[in-house]
């Protein structure tokens, strides 16, 4: 099933008078669809301990095994890390690549990257 929605509708008269009901419903549909296949979205959020990255509602800690959906529909497996020295924390997936000495390459992850925790795989 495919669905589409407009982002926001201006309901005026003020500059901040927007209705995002349609957008929010579509996003919830998207999250439900991802959950059905054991996936979710990566986001930087907050909890009682301060800023933290989350895979859905699960806090993701440095060193966690994580998989990222690639453009061909496959899963790229690696190790999650993050950098706190930047003004906005940056998430990375360290992916093993071929070569002498077990080299790794870092993939920068952005908000809403589709991810799954390997133990949660359903497909």
C-alpha cells in the first residue's frame, strides 16, 4: 500500500498556525510498517540522562551492533558509535571492509536512518 500526505496546511492567520495532522498520521503509518519488519528510525533524543541516540524507543549505546537499510533493500551491518565533540552529536556506523588488519570505514548516519538491532530481526 502506498500513501502520501502534505507536510503541513496553513490554517492562518498567524505565522505559526499550521495543521500537521496529515503528516503526523503518515509518519505513524510509516513507523508501524517499519516495526512490522523489525526496523525503526534512528534519532537523537533526550532521556533523564541527557542526549542519547535511539533506535525507536531503545537507547543505542556506543559499541552496539546495528544494521542500516541500504538503497538496494539490503542490510549493512556494523558497530554504532557517536561523536559528542560537534555542536550536534554525530552518529556513525563502523563497517568492516576488506584489507589487512581488519580495517573499518565509518558511515555517517542522519536522523531517520532506517535501522534495526540484529537481535530484533524478523525478516
